[in-house]
C-alpha cells in the first residue's frame, strides 16, 4: 500500500501563501545583490513534507513549500529539503527530477542535526552566501540551540511557524510543568523564566494554595517566544496567529532576521493578510 496523501487545513494554505510572497521578495533582493557582492543564496526547508497536499474536506490539491520555492523566479542557487519520512523523501526526489536545472539537496533525518552539522557551516559570512530557512515543525521538534546557531551565523532569514497548540497542551491547568514537560519546554523555548508568569496562587475552600494557569491568550504566548528570539536576532516581525476552522490558535508565524528590511517586508505582507482576514469574517 502507498503512503496516505498529505491533508492540510485552510490555515496551512494561507500560511504557504504568506511564505510564497516572502520567497519572491527575498529572491528578487538577493538576486540583485549577486551583481555586487553575493555569491549564492539558498532556500532551506527543514520540514519539507511532500510536493503537494490535499485541502481538508475538498478534492483540491495545492503546492507545498518545496514546489513553491522551486518555481520561484528568479531561482535560488541551491535548495535544501530536509525530511524524516522515507516516503516523503521519495516524493521530494521526484520533484528533483522535475527541475533538472535546479540544484537540489535532499537530506533525510533530524533537522537539528543536519542544520547544525551540515548546513550552517557551509553558509557563512566569509563565503558570501545567504539563506532563507523555513522552520515549520509538526510539533516541538525545533531545538533552541538550533535557533541560536542560526542566529550566530548571521546569514539566515528564519521564517518560523511556532507551534502554539503543542506548547499549551503540555501546560497543566493546576500546576506549573515539571519533569519531562519542563525539560521539553526549556529545550524548545530556551529557558523557563516565562513559566512563572502564567500561573497564579489561588486558595481552595480548605485554605490550600494552588498554582492555577491564568487564561492565556495565544498572542501572549506567541509574543513570549518572539521576544526570546529577539534576544538573539536583531529584528523580529510581529507574529501572526494561524487558526483552524473553529478559530482555535494553532501556530504563530513570524520572521527573524539581522536585516531590518526583511522584517519590514514581512510586516507589510502580514498586515495586508490580517486586514483581509478581518474583512472576511
């Protein structure tokens, strides 16, 4: 039996549309710099998935992030597609054959290791190369040490889709996280200094003190992570909350960069999207 097709919600389609807008803007700017100082610019998809996906509850297929990047004009000098699933890797290889004039590197495995051991050491300031990386995890797979390594390199624009729902799922209602939950949060968020801010003391009828999670807005949690990122990247865009059909927050999308122009472009793209979304409600 073949692998089940990838199925995505409408919010994922909107997310890919926002990515594509920035892909085109980034490629135009970087291509113009090749006439001056830049030797090459890369696109890195750390959770590449497959080339296309079906929209949930519809018989309609849309192009995934790898295909949108490969179709970008002007093209990137190199494309890195990282994926854990062997089946998806085979589908990515078929994309590789569809674009014989593109330099495509496909790696199967954990993106944290591949980024830190292979990608980041190649794309350095000394080499006069730059890259746009898309971090779109399925859950809490992106480690803070990887984000730090990308920031230190000062050669990457990082388009992040931060998993809000995955974080809230491990924050208990009646007590702060401990054990593996706290370790996982620290691994993803960098530290635990923010945890105490979302729990308050409440007295029970028997005089016992409980630590109860305050009502936590998605925008607030998104801002916490964006603020963490702003400690290591010079510029961070305003996060946009991506929601499902029931308006439940799933992810926070934003850009981290050392270039103010990059963040200005993304903020403009996001602002237009939010205005249109508000009109459509």
